[in-house]
């Protein structure tokens, strides 16, 4: 099985329209939506959730009032002002608690313990294109890198069990911990970029990251015709650095329309854009051989 992560330096480069089209073109295939902070692949692929699982990214303190003798030590020691007295009881504000564990260590009555704080859910689902693992992270919840690893590993497990030929990972944007988790151990990375100065900059940064992890990387220029000059520069950069450009997808409002209609663009319309994506997929298959 080949695992391909589709990444971009930032959100909004058209990554989801490419991944959903690949799902349609390579069906049946396995899918992992590792963009857990802003998941949107489900809006196009309409997964039927088969199993929901809780995710806890952090631990917080909790006080057992049956043991507490109200000595006030924990409240004085907490540097984050996370402990307060509410209705004569000591309570921890789970949003303010940073999980440092100081209160647990110093409580003379062992009345405090660290507990898992629910911060999201992840799902094992079925789509009409194959199995999909995806997640929903709570607002400002932490440890999305760990959640990405769970999503990626489960999708891989399902894909291997079902003997699938490909697995597509919709990677997290940026170059931080979540994107590292979404490219770890994959066979191939496809960077989706757009011809803008920030797009070019983000693409170069993420290519350094994939090079660092020795992941063969290719590039697709989405909306290439909105700035032909920068597209040319990206092509020159690709030749210079060995990051081959294997596809260029033209700009067309039909892509947004297809997303609004909740369909992969290659299914929504048969026109220039869908032909560009089909050619990209065929070039990618050649590269994977
Ligand atoms: S340190 Fe322990 S005993 Fe003292 S107030 Fe806090 S929880 Fe209660
Ligand atoms: S774990 Fe740290 S931050 Fe949380 S309540 Fe205890 S002392 Fe405060």
C-alpha cells in the first residue's frame, strides 16, 4: 500500500478539493483527514460515522472534597489562579488549569489528582469511496499532533486490513507538530501551492520539512493561471531543487461550487479543472511506481 499526504503551507490552497477528487478517482481507497483543527473533508465525502471515540489532549487537576481539609495551600500555590472556592468547596477551573501538577504534589491530604480533560472526538467512518478516519478538536484544545497521529495510524491499520492500494492523508497546514505528525512514515508527499508570494514561501518551508524526513515530494500548482509570473518562478524552483511539478490546475469558480454542493470537483463537472486534476492523478500514479 502507498500512503500519500497532501500538504500545503497554509489553509485555503485547495488541498481538500484535490484530496476529495483523488478519493473519487482512486476509489475504493482509505482516507485520513489529519487537518484536525479545521477538518472539512467530511463536507465533501459525507462519511457515515461507525464509531466515535473520545480524545483527551491534556490532563487537569481535580479536587476530591471528601478528602480536602480546606487548608488553602493549593489555591495559594497555583500560579495560574485556576483554583477557587465556590460554595465553600475548592474547585479547579479546567480552562485555566495548565496541568503543571504542583497542587497535586503539595496537597497534604492527597485530595487532588490529574484527570483526562476531554478535548475532542475522532471517528471511524465509511464513505462511498472507502473508509475514512477523521476528528473534531475542541476550540483552543491542545495536542492536535497526538490526535493527528491517532487518525493517521487508525486509517493505515484499516487500509492494510482491507488490502487497499492507496491511502490519502489530508495533512495539517503549516510546519508545526500536527503537520509533522501527518507526514511521519508516509511514502510520498504532494505539496499543493498557489502562485502567490506567501504560497511560494510556504511551499518552500514545507519542502524543507519533507526533505528533512526524506519523504519524496512533488508539487501541484493550484490556480496556476492567477499569476503566471509566480507560476514560472515556482517551476524554476522545482527544477532547481528537484521538487518536480507534476500538475497545474487552472482557476475556475466551479471548484467552489462543487464544494458548496458537497461533491468532488471531478464528479461535479467535466471541464478543464477536472481534466487538470485527472492528469495530476495520472502523473502521481506514475511517480508512485
Ligand atoms: S491543598 Fe489539598 S487539602 Fe488543602 S485546600 Fe487544596 S485540596 Fe484541600
Ligand atoms: S495543576 Fe497546576 S495549574 Fe492546574 S490547578 Fe494545579 S497548580 Fe494550578
